[in-house]
């Protein structure tokens, strides 16, 4: 990522502390962990199947989509490769968000080969 990782993690942690969805789910997991076998709470973060869990409304999602799809280092690859790069993250609408992001990407639409 182009943002230093420590700054990114601190900013992400800050965004989670003010998110109601995060706190509600964290509370449910704390009271009945057996009901959420794939979730784990680690200090100020939560994982789902060993992926960093984010609420679908998190402001960092557009940044992650940009970083893992649109930067020169990754080169505007398709949906499958972008999802593969985002393998360490999870949010409920990740597949749909990646598809929508790429569908709106002007560079991808200009380079797309007509069938």
C-alpha cells in the first residue's frame, strides 16, 4: 500500500471505534462466541475466517479498492485478481463492491476489448 502501514492501521482502528456495526457485532461475539465460530476479536480489530473484518460502510473500503486495483503497481486487473489481492480483508459486500468499482473504472472501460 502507498500509505505507511502503521498510519493506515491507526486510522482504520480510529474509524472502527466510532462504528456502530462494529461495536454491535463485537458485543454479540463477546457474549456468545460459540454463535460466531468464524469471528475472532483481536484488541481493536475483528477477523472473519482470518481476514480483517470491516463494516460495509467503512470509509477505507474505497481506498482499499483503489490501492488494490487502480495504482500503477497493480495495473487495473480484473475482478478476480482484485479480489485475490484483497484476500486479507472481508466485508459483506466485497464481491459486489469490487465489481461495481471496476465497472465504473474509466481506464478499464477504455481498455476493455469489445466482444
